[in-house]
C-alpha cells in the first residue's frame, strides 16, 4: 500500500517539471546530471526486479524516462542551434 502511494505522490511531483520542459522545449538539467539520473534510475529498476517489488520497478522505470525527456530537448535544441534556426 505505501509503495503504491509513494509511486503516485512522486509521479504527481514530477509531472509539472516534465510538462514545463515539454512546453518550453528546453531542458532544465545539464547533460551530466541527465546521464547520471538515467543510469541511477536504470540500476534501481534492475534492483527492483531482483527484489520482485513492482511499485519500485514501475517508479524507477518512469524515473528513467524523465531524464530522457530532458535529453531529447537538450539534443533537439542543439540541433536547432547548429542549423541556424
């Protein structure tokens, strides 16, 4: 019960930041942090699988997607700058 409650609360907390990144079309995070965040979340997914803890796996799988959104806009922004737009 507490695992699912924690999952929902964390997702609610992340949603505005991800929505803002998508709206502004630029990340609020540095590349180094994005990579570390993604790798850390990925490691926690594997750990959750080992523990057979579904809420932990779901939460960290979603957490791994958050930095990917930032990475997309970081790379898209660099592409736009490089093409003269």
